[in-house]
C-alpha cells in the first residue's frame, strides 16, 4: 500500500509520531490556538532558530486573548440589558 501521508516531518513527533493535526483535532482547538501550537511544535525543527516560529505563536496567542476580551465585553453589555 502506498503511503499518501504528506505531513512534513517537522509536524510529527519524534518518539510516538503524533501529528500536530491529530492533537489539534483531539483537543478541538480553535484557529488561533491550533496555529500557535503548530508553530511551537515545529519551532526547533523547521528553521535554523526557533525565533520566527515562536514569535508567530505569540502573535496568534495574543490575537486569541484579544478575541476572548471582546467576547467578555460583549457578554457584559448583553447581561446589562
């Protein structure tokens, strides 16, 4: 049987072979958290230094925090009606 898995090795765990997508799906992560996780998981494996990937992860996590704050403010306004 032909292997059709085209997942790059930097998205697969070295010990157990877990794929980032499988972890994201199992935990039902939203876009920002899922993307941050993929950047973190590949940070030491894709480029010469982890800096770029880690900064991208931070950016996505900051964006998620902003989204949560917006939802919180929206819920506060709705509850006062």
